[in-house]
């Protein structure tokens, strides 16, 4: 029998070793935690997290209605990080005072720790926790929209309007805006139950299409759905008002040699003992040039108080340039609601 040459055996052994090493390397799991980053791909951000992108200032979420009262959350952010969370509205009166005092501080701490809306409900405060998380998410949505606008006018913004109360139930609209143009509109709340189900199913898709086609809130009411249409348009307008500087609702105006940005900002509705108060302001170059109440208590004695106090509050807001204004004598509740809604409007401008 012919013997194999020693050199040939060595070459064959070396080749086999190399082949084995290559095979082992090719079988390395693709799920290596560092593989995506090594390839230059950032891991996807979890839903509900605080937006990154240099967001600064205060952002106030929409008021979330619960069985025991409204909950509304305000976030303070620095460079996209949540530094403080607080409830500017929470259930009160009777047993609610104790539940609020116990649960809200824990929810506030949880938000700062989680840096997002993925927080656990507080035991014994189910409704308050649910309302808190809903308002918190809307605040994060607003911060995300602001961050998107800062990154470029072509980025998509998701803007959720305030809840508009109608005779048959609340209506709330969410729009997607790209490059200042509405690309999608949807109703996240609409009247339901009985006859309302049929009216909502028929009218809302048509209102959504009309909003995209018009690019603003100047859409025609759907025949047979007067109340739903009115609520839809009101919430849609408030969503568009929340578009930050550079977004669809801001306009550039010449001011001498520079350019001042004009924004229309609608605050969240503040619930009072006699009805909601909601303020809309026009801000030019960082200064309030106009203030108006788009909602105020009405009916009976409230009509007289509103007509007397609101114009004075509007003037005071323009004069002060902020929400630090005096209450009007004899209109304590209206004044408090006005100031709260005014502050939430200014928070949307980062001021």
C-alpha cells in the first residue's frame, strides 16, 4: 500500500482546521445584543417613551375624564428628558382627596423613573391611574410633535386635539401632519350608543376625508350629524393649534429686519364648578397679542359673569404676557379656570 506523504497530511489537516473555524464563525447567532449597534443600526425605541431630540420646557397633556373627575398631567423636560411630572388636575372631594394625595405623587415619581408612559397603576386608584396615563401619553405626543418639528419641517407630527363635548358625547380628533400638510385624520373619540353608532359610522369617515382634503378645520358639516360635525371641527382646530413653530398652524410675519413667528395656541379645557373654560392665544415673537375664551360657563347667572369677566381676563393676559394675572372679583371659578387653560396654552409654546 502506498503511504501518504507527511507534508501532504499536514496540509490536509491544516485545511480541515481552517474550514472548521469558518463554519463555527458562520453559525454565530444573529441575535447577538450588540450586533445591531455594531452594524450602525440603533435599537428601536419603545412605545410610550419620552422623545429624544432636545425638547425643553413644560408640556401639558389633555385632561382625561374619569368616573371621579378630570386628570391632567404636565411634564417638565430638559433636552428630551423628563425632569418633573405633576398633576395639574386630579379628582377631589370626599374619598377622592385621600386617593389623590396617596396615588399622584407615586405616579409622578414613576414617570420620571420610567421616562415614559409605561408605568404601573397604583393599587386602589385604578381610575385615577388610568386617567393619569392617558393625559401623560397626550403630553408625550405633544412633546414628540415638537421634537419632530425641530428636526425638520418634512417630519411627521402627530397632534391630538382637545376633547370637544357635544350633546351626544365627546369628540376628539388626531391628525398626522407632514411638511405642514394634513396627511391623516381620525376620531379617537366619537358619540356612541343607540342611534349615535350609525351617525358616527356614517359621518366620521367623511369628516376625516374632508380634513385631509381641506388641510384645515374649515370643513362642511355632514348632513344629519350636526353635533358630531361641530365637535369634530372644534377638536380638529385645537389639534392644528398645537402644531409648534415651523408647523402647519404657524405663520412667519415680517418685523422690521427680522421675522417674527405667529402661533395660535389653544389651551386644554379647564373644568370648573360652573362649566369648562378654554383659552386660545395668539403669540407673535414670543409675546401674547390676542387672548380669547373659546369656552366659558354659560346659562343663568353664568352668562352675566362670563360677559363681564372674560373680556377683562383677555386684556389682562395680553398686558401681562403670561398667566400671572389677577382673578376678577365675583368670578373666582371662571378666573381660576381661565388662568389654568391659559397656562396650558403657553406651555405648548415652551413658554
